[in-house]
């Protein structure tokens, strides 16, 4: 027997004009009373025994259920008489309760996998109760719940909060699985007793175990006209269904240090944690556009003994508090506390091993994908290091490198990002605005591209060639066409080996050899080993990556000098010249060299010299090209 208790005694004073004399649980939600929606949800999940605790206008709820023949299950309406609070009313029917029962409030609209919630509740047989929790966009005026790393509730923080403290953004959503035996100490209670405000905190003082079930699923109270309208809007727009764990979700995974907050070597206390400007506003945009947001962070400071789990939790509480002050929230925080190397003073030996969660391994992302049903093909990873970029590649995520923190100059891995933008704010603008617009354009031209074609993309440096190429690749990929992007920047020579002019910076002989292979269809399928160029060291590394090419694969070749090479490939019908407003391109070029450690003057001089040695060569490659102006697309990510 699966049993639920619906607390339906509310009068609904704030909904008086909407109710027309009906009790609050019968508020209309798009043509169906809320109570009926709740009971149908319970029935869908196999609940066959429901107690409805009524009070105000109880006869109307009783008649409502009778008219619908109790929906074919056992429903018992009980008038709790004198109001005793949510817990007090439930305790009055103690003898009727099952060993484990679900408590649902009569003013909440929800679409929750109740079986999955129940399974989580049963994972720890010692749990007195399991509370459904979620972050929200107004934690400052919400009653908050704090859990440990194992999901055990360790504290309740009722509103108003101490402004000098930092709190996690986890809110009690008023949906509970409760073990009947845990209520025994309060069985004969006659005082006003509320679950959230009174009983659960009392349980903690008695050392009873409470668990928190953190979920992205939809649950919202309908206690005011504004909230009712919001729920109705969410229902008609399919937001409620789309929040279900039955649906795959798009997500943005975000590195922490150097991306969300300023980079501090081995950050280990709240004083060192400083958000970058506009971080909260940007993450709030993701919340609004229904992207799940997950922080993915290596925290070896724990294994090294430089920061305890408790201190790390305070750092994350500060992050959530600062974000919450501006209406933003993170759905999940995943961190790896391990470190493979030993020998640090004060290290935690049990955390010193090679794990599967430490980036660039994908363990944290794999966990998020499993827990939240994430569609990796529609998801992103934003970070400031090559570690982040390699993690994204291994996990099948589109990657964005931000030019804050290490700005990709950490030199740990020879991994190339799909896209590069100045900071987190610009990265999120790119995801929400720029990428969809470029995608739409690329989708329109993809109709003319067929299997085996070769696409050449050229233009001045920092004009958007790589962005255009990688978006086009995504379009083709989504059209079930295998595509490879080959950047000619891989063949930039080491600084000591360069000759004069833009062509002298590249190993043109080797590029020509690769193009010959790509043009010779008799060699397919075949493999090409690709070098890599480290722009901080200004040095080329040979044969660091291999791509396997099949006969029908599309090849995109992009680079400043790409259009300078002639091709004998009969399928080479697609040549694109990428343009960008010169002032914006100048900013991008100069910023590139400032990040590498150039002085302002040296960066300016480098830009000027590149204008001289690139322009003549680039202008001679215009022939037979389709011009693509990136100004409109890049307006969202200007510096």
C-alpha cells in the first residue's frame, strides 16, 4: 500500500477573489482544480490510499471527491477540527498512518517522480524523514535547509537570516516522505505544530536523521493570485512537464576558480572568494532560459590539507549567497577533493589517489548527466583552463574558453576550445544569443553542402573564423553528417623558426602536404596526425592528435591563410571569407596579446605590424568567396 496525506485545510484568504467561496485546494489551474491534479499524480504513481485533511469548507472538498468517485482509489477526508498546524493535523491520524507515507501540501502544484523520491528515502532505513529540496531565485527571504556532503540535513535556517553569515541555497519545497515511527515522541501532541518550523528542527535536536532530496523537478505553491498565474503560465508553456526527470535537459557546466570567481592559487577561505562582475546576472539568464547550471570544480586543497570540507562548504555557501542576492541560483555543485600526488604537509592520505572525478576525467559530469538526465549534445562547458577544455571534449560537450583566470595558458594539455570569449558574462551571452543566430545562418547554407565536400574559411586573425567553422560543424553534425574542423593555426611555426610575413609564420609545406592528402579520395579512409601550437610558449608541438577520416566526411579548413591555398578537390565548392568590424577586431587582437603578457604598447605594435603583413595576402584571397560579416553576431560579446 502506498499512502499519502494531503494537507488541505487552508482557507485561501489571499485567493478569495479567485475562489468564489471554495476552499484553497480547489483553486482552478487551467480548467482542473489543483486537488484533482494532485490526486491524479498520486494515482499515476500507484498510490491507492489517500487521506485528505480538511478544515475550512470541508464539505465542499468531500462533495468534490464524491462527485468524482474518489478517482477509483481509497480517499478518506478527515476534518481536523481545531487547527493544529501541518504536523499537528497529521499526528491526529497517527494510528491510520502507514510505516512510510508521503505528505503533500494542498496548495502546491507539482510534477515529481514520486517513485524515485521514495527510492531515495529508502536508501537509508534510519532516516526519520526525507524532505524535497530545491534552490530558488529568492533565497534571501526563504527558509533554507543545510545538508552535508551525503545529503543529511544538518541545520535549518529560517527567515530572516543573519546578514553576516553565508547560507546554501536549498529551500524546503513542502513535500516529505516520513517514517511513522519517528513521530512517536509527538504522538499525543495537542499544541500547534508545524513540520518545517517546529517538528523537523526538533527531530534534529533529538539526533534523528533527516535527508534532503535535491531535485530540479517542478513544485510551486499556489497561495497568491500571482503564483497561480505563474503556475498556469508554466503549465501552458510546458515548463512543468519539461522540468520532469523524464525529459532530457540542456545544461551549462561551469568551472569555478578563474571562471565564476577571481583566480586565487589554492583558494581556501571565504575571504579569498570574489565573484567576477556580472556573474550573478549571467547565471540568472541561464535560469530564465531553463538551462541547468552545474559547477564542476577540482578542489585538491582538501586532499592537501589546506581546506577542510567544512571550510569548502562555507566558500560554496558564500557563492550561493552572493548569487542569490541577485536572484540567481546553481542547480548543483560538484567538486573533486582528491589529489594524485603525495608529499604535502598536513595532507589527507585517504584522499590522495587517482580518481575518476578529477578533471580532465569526466566523473563529475557523468554523475550530473545521470542524476539530472542531461542531454550532452545540447550542453556546454565553460572554463578558463585546458583542463576544462579537455574535460568538455571527453564528455562530448561544446566548450567555451574564457579569457579570465588562466585564459587557457595553463599549459597542462594541448586541447583546443570550440569557442573563445572574454569572460563568463560573454560566454553566456554567446550561448543564449550569438550561437543560435550563427547556427541559424549556418543551417541555411548547410543545405548546399553534401557528403565529401571541403569547406575553406579564411579572413583576418580574430575575425571569427574558428567560431563560424565550429558552429557549421555542429549544424552538420546535427544533420547526421560527420565533419572535421582543421585549424591551420596548428602549423604556426615556433618563434625561432619563422620567416618574414604572414606566410612565413606558417609551415606552408606541411600544410600543402596535408591538403594533398585531403584532396586525394583514393586515400580514404585514412588518418592524419595534427600538430599543436602553444601560443604562450610560441612553440609548435608535432603530432599531438590524430583524426580518422572516412570517404563521406566533410572537411572544414580554417585559418588566416586558408584561402591562399589552391585545391584540386572537385568537391571544394565552399569558400568563405569572414569579416568583422575593424575596431572590434582590433580590440580582440590586442586583448589576445595582453593576455599573453605583452605590454599595452607591444600589443598595439603587434596589431599594427599584423595589419601590414597580413592585409596584402588576405586581400588576394577574396576571389570566389562568400563574404560572412560577423558584426551582427558578435554584438552580444563585444568587450
